[in-house]
C-alpha cells in the first residue's frame, strides 16, 4: 500500500512538472504571436496610409506605390489633423509622420491618435519617394508609423 502511494505521488509530481513546462511554452508562443500580430497591423496601417488618394502620386492617372505627392502631402498635413475622426476607421490608434530626408529636411505629421494607456507599441519605418509635380523631381523620404494596442 505504501509503495502504491509513493508511485502515485511521484507520478503526480511528474505530471505537475510537465504541466508547468507546457504552460510556459504556451505563454511564450502566445507572446510571440501577439508581437507578430502587432507588427502585421503596423504594416497594414502603413499600406492603408500610403494608398490614401490624399497622398498618392500619379502620372497620367496611374498611381505609383510607395510614392507620395509633395503638394498633396502639404495639403493633407494641414487638413488631416482637423479631421481625425474621419480617418480613425482607416488608421486606428496610430501616429503617422513623413520625413523628407534628401535633398531638404522637413517633417510632416499627418495623423496623430495615440492611446494614453497601451499594452504594446509597434513602430514601422519605410522609405518612400516624394514627388514634386511642379519641378518633376523626386526626393527621398521616410514614413514612420507607430501603432498602439490595448
């Protein structure tokens, strides 16, 4: 009888150790998946922001990807902050900044709706081309999108 109880205690002890190990593995996989989903959401917001007709540059009615029209950008940087509720469904809790890096240096904050209390913040930087349609020249720029999650 004593041997059976000892074997059962060892068995249950091994089961508890296995469960603790399993729970820790599941926690780490969940954290990795959560981080990956936050990064995917940041990329999705980036794609939605760059596909806005308010920013896209086009030549002969053909829009270019990862290209922003400087005239539209200047107008949008004045209009979008006053109409954040209109863009919230598209861009969510994020901050979108476009920086012109070469030949001039200028910053444009298009959208700013950060969360006060957030559980995670993901930042994505992407190089873009900035087209000046008046002189038909391109500049080099960077889009920075910070997305917030609860």
